[in-house]
């Protein structure tokens, strides 16, 4: 099949979270299976310098955006056999210091930037000599594509390809003032309660849910959760109406990137059969963070966007309670200044037990995954979550709240003592998390049990070779829907 994917982030070109990892890995897996995947994404600042092999395409975009026309150029990079990335080069939109924001303020013209990107995706789908069988868009930034393609049909394109929308996070919907709708150049008939309108505002993700042929999200449990009022972020009604076209597919992991045996980021490689290297990573990590270097002190870690979703509030509460025991905690994160302050206070309170780094650091992320004994991920909600799956492969026991993809990817003792891979808790409270941390401390002192749990964790397999077939059946399903 020919699959045209679109995403505002693709690893290793741009990344603020798991979206970038997922899209890159899915596209790679499709290509490996013998299909042809092409991904459309913005040419953000610095990408061209880092990937000098990219070529300029002889194609000049000149697309309407409300009352004006906007121009762009196109670059392409062949990443592997069957995998090509198209970069939309529009300097005034994308050649900026940040992807979505600067200094914690979203760019004021995000609607304009991503409506333009969506229009480029549609233009490519229509005019590339290479014909996509399916267009697969990810998150709100490109969620207007299905509506824009439907309009192309009204305007005489006989047979546009079917569309799949993957929701990576229902909490980010791309909601803008009504006037932004004019930038889409869609007829008013798209702006109603069954379409792009949400209480008088433009809602890009809602438009995607309304017009895509099939909607997927990134875990089975989250697919169920988002049809409820509690997790539906105001769109549960529409999602319930589209339930027969809604599927949950747990993300895979790119084990070429995230592994412990061939990994340039690690202090020392290791594997299930040779665990000595994990201890070296732990001691080096303690040294790096300036904590007492001691293999016998259980080390907990977190790598996260510091956002409400990630359960920072209950984590701060639970750590304040538990750090009086023998344990250490390290954090790599960035996001809300208020949460950063919370962690700084914790460091001040427990200087020899807590260390934090604010910012984005790929190498340190791998080192924390490898060096810690336990990984904390107490999310309020979590569509899939990748870090807990990376932790499993790194033999770092995840402690997760039983929600969304966290619940689908971790097995607790209570579920199956023989196959347990981690520790889960349910109530969204500091007390509940503290109790889970206490369980981890007990486990740490039972080397045989800990070893068995690590072994289970490291053997858990979330490879894309399996997952990709779920997407392929979705693609086949939607090509059948539109051709019948
Ligand atoms: P989300 O996409 O909601 O942020 P995921 O768990 O799916 O959560 O993915 C997060 C990804 O971003 C992981 O690859 C994680 O390692 C990475 N990440 C998050 N924060 C940082 C950071 N400060 N530095 C490096 N990598 C980070
Ligand atoms: C989103 C979600 C996260 C998921 C990622 C990749 O950022 O918050 O749970 O793992 O997308 O699908």
C-alpha cells in the first residue's frame, strides 16, 4: 500500500513527546513490511543543517489561506527503502526557536501555521504522481485534513483517498476563535455542531473525528475511556456516535532506538543474561546527579513533560512523604514553571536524595531509563505512554497509575504474580502512589523477586512488527468502506 502520513513532529527531526517517536516508528515499520510510507511534516529550524542529504523538490506551493495566498517550498529525504519524509519549508511559520511555543507561551498564529500545513498535506495527496491509498493524520495539527479532502471531492476530485485520524491526546484539540475558520476556506456547512464547531469556536480535532473514515487512538483502554464524560474532554458524545469506527491500538516501541545492548547513550550495555552493566549505569547516574553513589539505595526516576496530565501534583506529595526512607529520586523534565518550582523545593528539602534536570536531553533520557531501579509514571490520564515501555525493556520496574496505555502495558502482581512486570495503583492520590512506592521498596529488598520481575519486564515485547498489522487492517478496512 501507499500510505501518506502527516504529523507536526517526527523523530529524529523534531520532537516534544511520544507523538514524534510513534509516527517515525510506524512509518518505518510500514516500510519494513514492504509498503511505501511518506510523511509530511514542517521544516523547523535547524533540521536542514542536521540532515544535509535532503533535496529540494521542484515544487512551489501557493495556497489560499483565508483571503491571502501563502507560499512554501518542499524538501524531501529518503530515510530508508520505502520511507520518504517531505518537509514543508515556510520560514515565517516554521523557522522559529520553538515548535509550538516559546517561554511557555503558544505561538499566537498556531491556527494559521497548522491549517497551512494541513493544506499542504491535501495538496500533496492530490497532486503527487505517487498516489496514496490512505492518508493517515496524527493529532489536531493536521486533523483538518479529512474535512479538507472531503471538500476537494465537492470541488471535483472524483476519488480522494480514505482518511485515518489517530488521536494521541484528546486533551489537545486545537481550539481557536471562530474567525480562524475562515483560514480553512471551507464552506460554512463544515462549521456546525456535527463538524468543526465547538461552542462557537473552531475545534480542529473535532473536525477530524467528524470527517475521518476511521479514528484510532493509542491504546485499547484509552479508546474506551474517551467515550466517557470523565475522559472525553467534551468530545465524548461525538466519539460515542462514532464508536463503530473507533479503535484502540497500543503503540509499539522502536527497539532499534530503545535498547540496552547496542546503545551509544549508555555508560555500559547490558541484557537479561548479563545484568552487571545495569549496575554500572546506576552508579554513573548517581555520580552524574551528584547523589551518594550506592548500589544498595533504591533509585527512582521520571522523564516527563511537566504537565497536569503526568500526575506531577500527586508525585510531589508522595515523594515528600516517602523520601524520609532510604531512597533516591532523579527527574528529567520540562514544562510548567510552577511544577519546576515544586521539584526545586523538593531538592532543597532532600538535597542528598533528590536531583533534577530541567530541559530536553535525549542522552540523559536513555541513561535514566538504564540507571534507575524504578520508573514513576503516575499519570492522571495517559493515552499510551512510551516511557513505561522503554523502562520495561531497560529492566527498570515501572510504577504506574492504572489508566489508558499504562494499564494496557504493565502487569501487576495482583493480576498475575508469575508474569508481573511492574506496580500499578488506581486512586489518583499521593497516598495511593506512596503506597505503590512502599511496595517497590519491599520488592527491592527481595532480590529473587526483583530479578524475576526484571526478567519478565525485559522480555515483554511491544515491537512494531506486531503492531503494524493492526494499522494495516485499519487501512484495508477504510479502503473497503470508501470503495463500496
Ligand atoms: P508524552 O508524549 O505524553 O509526553 P510519552 O511517554 O508517550 O509521553 O513520550 C514521551 C517521550 O518524550 C519519550 O520518548 C520521553 O523519553 C521523551 N521525553 C519527555 N521529556 C523529555 C525530556 N525532558 N528530555 C528528553 N526526552 C524527553
Ligand atoms: C501523546 C500521549 C502519550 C502517547 C504519545 C504517543 O503524547 O500523551 O500517552 O504515548 O502521544 O502516541
